[in-house]
């Protein structure tokens, strides 16, 4: 999966092949999310925070095993219903580069997804038509706006001392597994907040973020069931019994 700079002079006649599978996500157990998608994410995946560079970042948990994404099926299909925004930008990424000799972020595309004949034109002949590059840039800009708001809200939750370690102990295929490095909302401290602090978090939207994170914890057991069903299928066992 080699990414090359998006350049109309070099790629003006290229087409973007339709996405045929999600195998490129098969080893990604978490994905960072932004506040604009919390409700959609919480309906499918558990939401946690991970700590990086002294700050907390919200993520959707896609597996209980490192290096595995339980929502990518053996045939490459995505079975997670909601596809997080960070995944929808594929096959485009933003990487460090140069513009006019100066360091600047550069839009890159997975070269394997380009074709001379198949798919949607990378640059439509009609300049008024929104092509894949324009759609991706719009998605990235919207995600960045939400990212900035997310950073502020999570910092407010941290300042209110509402984020605590939330490591998991689950049973997969009859064996205990510990999932570490996760953080969540301390519900007890949330319920004990002084009225003025509670109101402040409500006004900024951080309170809704906290409640959606707590609500999403119901999805952890669904992850356990998914893992056990997949393991049972691999062993040829009764999947219905596992699901029940």
C-alpha cells in the first residue's frame, strides 16, 4: 500500500477504483473518533479514551485482541454498520511534505487504488462536479473542525477529574484476556459533581460526550460475543449456542 502525492499534472487521467474490501483495516483494533460521530459510534462500538502525549483521545474499540479488527470479515466485508470518519477518507491520507519548497501537509492517495480505465475519474471533466478528491477534502475539513471541539471537551472532562483507567477483563474462547491502556468516565465522580461544574459541562457539550461514553459500555459484551462466534466458527462448533 504505497501512497503517492495527489498531483493533477501526473494523475489527471487516472480513475479511482471502487473499494472492494476492507482488508486494509483487518489489523486495526481501535480508531480515533470525533464528537460529531459519538452517537453513531456508541450504537455499535464501545468508546474509550487512550492517553497520548499527555492528553486523552476518544477511540472506538474494534477488538479485544491486539492487532485484530473483529469487524472485518474473512471475505474483507465490513460488518460494523457504522464506518468511522477516519476510515471513510481511504484511500486518501494527509502526510508531511513540501509545497513550493516549504514544509506543508500533502494529500496522498494509495497508488494501488488508481486505474487507467476502471472507476470514477480522479479529476472529473466537469469542474462543477464534485469528485473523490473534493469529497475527501470536505470530509477531512469537517472532521478537523469536530476534532478541535473534541479536544476541548475531553480536556474539560480531564480537568474535572472524570477520566479514570478502565481496563477490561473478558473471557474469550474460555480464556481470560486483559485489555489495558483504556480510560473511561468515572460515573461515581460524574454523579457527585457540584451543580455549577455539572452545568458548565452541560453548556459546553462535554457532559453529553461523557454520557455517550458510559452508554457505549453496553457494546463491550457484543464484542465478546463477536469474538466467541468467530472462534466457534473456526472450530466448527455450534454458533447459535454461543450467540445465545
